[in-house]
């Protein structure tokens, strides 16, 4: 019973980490797309936008590592 | 000879274009890169811009059009606080609950950022030579349409509805003789002023043709 419960949460952990891994890929796509968007149009607010996209990616990676340790 | 008729003195409308007074325009009009109506922006560069091309107007959708996703974002941000009253995640261990809430906020952040990027980078640019329509349909699909000012055949301003009338924004449909027959500027602020600027640009292009000037 306990072993099956541990197995269920282990599987849940794998799914959660898989989802967070996919989100990291999505965050990386956002960074690349922001770079393309900034090249398309520059009006003076590009640096904060780039920083936000990078911070978002770093945050996604940090959450993945945190989930790896906590779950 | 007595005067038969004396016409009333009508004040002449000053043209909106200030092509010879750009430095004065900068002082007169406040500039913000987050504005939806940027007249003679101080800094403006975009792909396919000619070195001699001068950006006159950069337009975005009126900020009020963002109200929908802003309200949704606020609801998403406050949603986890509902868990105190409706503990729908109570079946999960605490560590999974924590990761779930953090993941929720990450998705909310991505939602807000994506909507902001969609509003910020979907612009219409009017230069002294061309009209551009830059559309980022989604994160991975971009479409840029441009037409020369001298190819514009018709400009239609469409402003309808209570909200649009109150906040003074509407659509501008530009019929062109180019391959793309129509360029639509959606939900732009001050559409009448934009139409007037386009009219003046067309007049100036015709004048350049008559005088044989290239630019």
C-alpha cells in the first residue's frame, strides 16, 4: 500500500517535472521570439522587454530545479 | 469701385505635418515608447526601413482594447487565494501544492507577457514614403505589409460604438493600388487625425511628382 502510494507520487513527480521541462522550452521560445520582435521594431523599450523574457526563462529553470529537490 | 462681396475670413487649418520643424515637434509632443499614438517618435527603427525614410507616426491599438486580458490576468493572479476557502488541492501533499501554485503564477506571467508583446509589437507605421502594417499573429508567425503613400487610393475612417466614441479610437481602411489591395489599421487612437496626416502625405507625394523631386 505504502509502496504503491510512493509509486503514484513518483509518477506524479515525473509528470510535474516533464511539464516544467516543457515550460522551460516555451520560455526559451519566448526569449528567441522577443529577440526577433525587437529586431523588427525598435522604439526605445526593448531592453526591459528583453530582461523580462530572460528573467522569465531563468525563473522557469529555477522552478524546475526547485521542483526536482522538493518533490 | 464699391465692394460687391467681402468673404468672411476663415482661419486656415495648419497642416499636421511638421517635416521642416522636427526638432520643435519633439519639444511639443510628449514621447513614450509605450504610447499607442507616437507622432514623430524620437527613436524609431524597424526592419526594411530605408536610411532616408522618416518615421512620422507609429500606431498601436488603443490601450483600452487591453482591458479584457488585464481583467482576466487580475482574476488569474487572485485565483490561488480562493484555495483558502475551496481547498481543491487538499488531496495533494504540501510540496505538490506549492509547485502547483508556483506553476499557476508562471503560466499567468506568460499569459500577461504574451498579451503585452502582442499589443506592443503589432504596430502600424507611417513614414514619409510608406505605410507599414506589422502583425505578429502569434509568437512564431510574423507578417509585414507595406504600401507606398503614392499608391493609396482611398482612406476610410470607421468609428462606431459607444466605447470607441468615448475613447476616440477606430479603424482606418486604406485601399491601395499595390499587390495587397487593402491595409487595415485596427482600433487606432485619433483616427481622424491619422486620416488627415495620410491625406497631407498623399498631397506631398503628388507635389513631389509634379516637381520631379525624388524625396
